[in-house]
C-alpha cells in the first residue's frame, strides 16, 4: 500500500514540475512555445503522469 502511495506522490510531483515548465515556456503573446520539440516531450510525459495519478485515485 505504501509503495502505491509513494508512486502516486512521485507522479504527482513529476506532473507538477512538468506543468510549471510548460507554463514557463509558453509565450502568451504569440501563443507559441520557446522550444517546441521539448514542449512536445514535456506534454507527453505530463499527460502520462496525470493519467497515472488519476488511475491511482480512482482505484483507491
């Protein structure tokens, strides 16, 4: 049970950090990212982390 909680916490932290990185890289004046390739990678990992966290909360 504790290992699932620690994994859930870890993926929550990862999602938070990636969300903040995506927010910082986004230019709201031009609606574009500073580094598009890195933003795509961040987005994929961010979505995977959020899905993992939501699945963990639903199963709980």
